[in-house]
C-alpha cells in the first residue's frame, strides 16, 4: 500500500486522497444512475471532499434520492463524515428534471 495522505496534485491545494474520494463518489453516482436500480439525482448533486469530510450539495426530487446518495457516499473507504445541504424540489406535473 502507498500512503497518499500527503500527496498533492500540482496546481491544486487539495490532497490526493480527497480528490480520490470525490472521484469515487461521482463514479458511483453515475454508475448507479446508468446501471443501478435505485433512484439517484446524479447530475444534480455536487460533491467535494476536505480531510475525509464529504460535502454534498444540490437538488433532489425526494428523500429516497438523498438517502441513496448518502448510502453510496458512506460506502467509500476514507469517508470520515458526510455533511449535506440538499434541497428537495418536487417536479411540476410529474416531469422529472434531467439528471
């Protein structure tokens, strides 16, 4: 194993491990949206990681989408905590926003 805790990417102040966590989460969101069977607002959510703490922001249609996102985030190794500020917006006339 390689200890990447102090590794940094040139021109970035974000440690490599945080970038890796963020990339894994975004990948899981897309994978779930395309191939999964659970509802998720993959493209309406923003993910940032700092020191192992994941910050989730964005818009969901319902609580199920939020819970599915949180479940995926918590499944990623290295996530210490999840903080989220997500707004729930119910689609008008049953039209789903494109995600």
